[in-house]
C-alpha cells in the first residue's frame, strides 16, 4: 500500500536526459522547452515509460503546431471558449457572447437530431456536456471543452498538419476512465469518450479516438465563470510531459508507423453524416 501524499510526477520536458525525470512541479513541465524526439518509435517509447512511472494516471494526448504560453511563460491548453481574444483574456462581455452562441448551437443540434431521428437523442437532450462534446469536436463553435485523443499516433499526425519545422505533442494525466463520461470531483474534471456519445454514423470521432476534457462541475454560463480565475480553467495544469519534433524527420521512411493523412483525420461531409449536420448547425448558430 502506498502512503497517501507521496505521489510523484515523472516527466520528459527537457532534452538533457535520455530517461524520465522527477518533476518538482507541473509548472516546471509547462515552462520547459519540450523534449525533442526524432522518430515515432522514440516518442512511443518515451510515452511508455511515462505510463509505467505515472501509474495513477491515464495518459491522453493533444497534438499542436505550436507551444502557446501565458504571461508566466507556462504552456497553456485552454478550451476554445476561454481562449484569449485580441491577445487578452476574454472580457465578461465576450464570454456572454460566446455562451449565447453556444446555447443557440445546442438548441439547433437537438432540433436536427430530432428531425433526423438519430440514435441517442434522449441522452443528448438530458446532458449538456454531450451536446458540447459534439459541437466542440466538429468545430461548430467555442465550448468549455478541450479536444484530446487516446491515440499517440493520431496526436502526432494532428501536430504535423499543416507541415511546419516544429510540432508538439502534449501528454495529459487524467483519472481512471470509466464509461462514456468519467466525472472526478477530486480532480475537478469530466472526461467524455466521443465514440460512446456520437451516433454510429459519426465517422470522425471513431477515427480520431477522440475524448473531451471539461471542468467538473461543468461551467454552465458566464456568471459561473466569474467564480474562477482564468488560470484555473487551463488544462496545462494536467500536463505530464511535452514533446517537440520536426514532422518531416519524425515520419521520414516510417513505414511501420505512417502518418495519418489529413483526409483520413477529417472525413468529408459525404462520408460523415454527422459532420454534414454540424455544418448546418454552424450556419444557423454563427
């Protein structure tokens, strides 16, 4: 039995050690430059060590073309609804506007679910976070949720589109997952497994092995946001490690682990009926 309070965080966040290091704080990981890897197999090996050493967490991944920092030079991973507006934290008025658009999109999403008699409409009516999950994943409008994936290869592929000289994969630690929605009062998190909340006709969530992270309890409006500081709704606080790489180098002659191409990551509206529905919702809500 492990003594309570003795949990350690092991991380890769600097390039000066071939092995995982004990990180004194999450801020040390967030402020680091990132651990450079040169092949996908090296990336997968490093993540395997992280999962072995950080056994109390499930690791989820997010791929980005850049490492965005806040005023304290910490990596920031905010949900789209709370991201800066014109280089500053969104004002109360901007947040009200974003929440109004979100509410309108929710209503339109439910209406079209009913019209098309899609599977899961009753659950969608009852649970706001399921509506948010679909709207966020299909990029209909900003929501309080953050897109992540359970697939390291998918995250690295996302980071590689569009092609740049440097890309990043962020590793986040979350509580043990259970069912379609995992809620943890201790961690203040909700984790939504997209494949369990989208109808079978939705192609994108299954290909991307998508998950969404959100606050628990969920932040239902701008007035509730006033009870939180901006730094409190930043999923950079769950960062276990960050890796940087040159996409061309990472995927070069990588027949065993090929990059997932953009057309596969983002099926067209012809191939994904839920994407077609999301485009209709977006046209009305915006």
